[in-house]
C-alpha cells in the first residue's frame, strides 16, 4: 500500500482544533472526559475512533521488525549535544561496514542531523514501498523533516497533533531495507508530544533504551532529571548517561578549564544519585563544532584527539550495555 | 473557544508598558541566560521588570534567579509573581524591581517531569497571560515584561503569538544564537516564524562567542565564530552584540544567596562585578535607543 493512502485518524477527521485539557484524540478516554463536554469533536472522538488498538500499530511493528536495536537519544535540555552525539554515534557504529545504521531526526522544528551528517539539501524519495532515507554512507541512512522542506529556512510552525502525524509516518513508512542493526532516534528537547508519541508508537516493537545527554552544570541537570523521570514513567530503560562539554583544554597553553562548572557534581553524581550507568564525559573541542557544521566525520580527521577517544569509549560502553542486555533476554 | 477575546489584549498586560520576547530556534544557546541578564540590566537602569517563563517542560529561570524554593500566591486579582529583587525598597538604590513567573513554581518536586501535549501547554500559557498580576505592590505598572520561550516553533510559540496578537504595540523579539552553522540554521527558521506572526525583531545576540582561557588569555572560538553577524548581514537585522563564554557567570548563578559562604547577595547585586555587565549594558542601550512607544 502506498503510504499516502493510509489515513491518519488523529488528524484528518477532527472538525475543530483540540480544546483546552483535551485528553488527546488518540487517548482511550477521548470524548468521555469532562473537558470533552461541548467540544465540537466530542462525537467524532467518542464514536469513530476504533475501539482497541490503533490499526497503524501493527504496520509500525512490521516496519520496525527488521531493526535489531532501537535507541532513543534524549535530554530535557536543548543544545547539550543530542544531535551531535547522535551523529557521532552513527559515524562510530557505521565505521564497521557490516553494520547497517539508521538515524531518525524527530526534532521537527529544528532539525540538525542532516547538516551534521553531511546530507543537507537532499530530498527523500517516495516509492511504492514507502519513503527511502537519504544514505550518507553505504550503511548509514538518515531521515529528517528537513529533506521535505521547500526552503532550508522555512519555519515548521506545527502544533503537537501534526507533529505526531509525521512521527507516525516516519515510523510507519520509512523503508530501512531488509535489515538494520541500529536505529538511532534523535529527539527535540523537553518532554512533550514528540516524546510521548515516539514511545507510544514504538512500545509494541520495543525500544532497547534511552541514552541521556547532559552538560555538567546544574541548570542543565535540572531538566535532565525531568527527562529521567519521564523515562521511568514511560517504562523506558536508561542505557546510560553521557556528560558532554565537560572541561575544555586550551589549544594554546593546554590549561584545562571547566566552562560549564559541575557545581553540584555533574553527570557522575546524578548517576550515582539515581542509580543509572554513567558512560563517560566528553570534553569540549572546537573541532567538533567545525566537523558538525561541514557534515564531516570527526573521527576521520582527528582520530587521536582526546574528544574522539572519549566518544568512542562511550559508544563502546553503550554497545556493551545493549548487547549484554540482549544476551540476557535470549537465555 | 476564543471568540469572546477577539480584539482585546490579555488582561495581565494592561499595566505593562513594553513587551520583549526572547526567542531562538535552537535549544541551549542561552535564551534563559540572556533573559536573566537583560532583566538585570534593565533593573540596573531603574526599570520595573517582570519575567515570564513559558518553557513549560524545562523551566530554568527559577534556578537562574535563585528562587527555586519560592511560591506563587493567589490573590483576589490573580496569581502574584515571585519577587526576585526589590530595588525600590532599598535606600540610595537606583535599581528597579524584578519579579518572575514560571511553571517551575507550580510543580511540587523539582525532579518531576511535566509531560504535556500541546493543548494543555496552550491552556497554561493562556492562563499565564490572563491571571498573572504584574506590577503589584508599590508600583502599579511594569516597565518591561520579558518573555522567555522554549526552543522551536511549536505549540508554545503559536500560543504566545495568538495571545499577543491583540496586544500590539509590543517591542518585539530578541533572537539568541550561538556562532556555529548548526545553530544559525535553526535560528533562521525562528526569524521566519517571527515574520509570519508579525513579531518585530529587535536584533540578534551571538552568545558563547569565544572563550578566553583564564591561564593564557588566548581566545578560542569553541563554537566557531561570526555566525550571528553573518546572519544579521544576510537578513538585514540589527546585530546587538557578542557575549563571550564566561564560566564565572555560571558560578554566580550557582553561588547566589549562598549563606554558607557568608554571602547572602542576590544575583542582581553580584552581577555588578561581572565582566559581562558592560557588554550586556551596551546591548540593552541599543534596544532602548530604538525608542519604542509605551503600550500604556
């Protein structure tokens, strides 16, 4: 079936915008809550929604069944390096030619992955079987909304419901080929529509877990705590936490300074406090920003830099964590 | 529905002279830091300033101003924002008052997450603009209301644009960016958003532009350099200035009101000695020089 023929229930049939305190047209109590009284959509929500599971769920499940590991990259705070880390993770894992990697960018209002992976300006192709991702290497595919925008500067001014529709299509319609070893899902900051949707839609197919990215200062840890709380509420396993931008070594005098001071103990302390694995810290390196801007692989050019070693250590720890978990399951 | 409010400015803005939004498409570029510093700089000039934090899932401003443990009170007129600084009450002080409203004050536990979909966020923002009593206390008006926003162009932004649609004239938006291309790409989207919803743009601040090594004073551009200026030139916007990375500012925030060190000073007073103060002062002067008319 062509993707466009599948109707999106949550969007197309509502008569009016969702009111305040709307439980969400997809929720089980849609049309039945107090807030639904008097809403023009009440009848639609209450009667026309299929009772029981969403029929798209099985399509999503089918589509995701070719993927071995699904990892979410999360952080409550913006600009801590979620996309940077997703791209590093993608490059690092895809360095092994036998491993197929996919990267999905769910940051709809501010997509950065295409630029960082050097796929800016590409477009997604639609075929009979679905949308094919943009391949930046033989074994590394990327999907992002920026491949669908008419102009790179155009703003995507969408409310939550519309974003959910696109996320569902990303999960349902993107063709990852016959087999994919890793799907890395980059998310926007916060704990809102995108996060709820992706966890709901992927629940059946199973998520391996979440990688949490933070920076050392308390202002950032504060938001990250909220994200961890979200993971616990949503039953997502936390694979570990990585502390980005911790420390900076001056290229001139080699003096180390802590730009974002870990006044409350940083990521390590947070991990001890909440009992989650600490995967490591990655220092600031101006060359990372440069590599991301030009969409080049950081490891190719600066394989021996301390930042590259630190990132690779984190990637190894993360993969160990995932694969150990898989073995446990198979026993 | 909103039909009955058409044509009327939100109730809470009736005592507010100027409204400034702080926007950026990208997260973590320092919207909240810039909001904090703009607020303090305006307070230093003797204005009464209110700050509204509409980042609902990641409110940082209570922490920034060191008022995380304070609470919002309900009065007959509505919600009374938290008082951060009262310059008007101190003798021989020329500083103004500063108050803050954030969802952070309404959440019981600082670790718990606010997992809300769009409609609920929209309702919350609408309530903020309807129910908060700005300019309570001795002064019956607020000179500046700064609105700090979350990253992106989504529910919160549509909601605030809808609410402010009838509140013209508002001064406009300060756009915050960091120098690298990844950030300016998102910021361009935000500028397009502003154009679509008729927010004027006061100018662009480039934050985190360069870091001066404390050992050798060498300036390193950690996140490249010049992105903000290039952006302004290509889109014909006012460039408000470069803010360097200053670890001591982070330290100021973390150590304010620290009684253990015998220093019980608020951030507004501590900021007097910050190297960022003159830079930010210049930015604020540039905004004030535009001489926007007061709303009331």
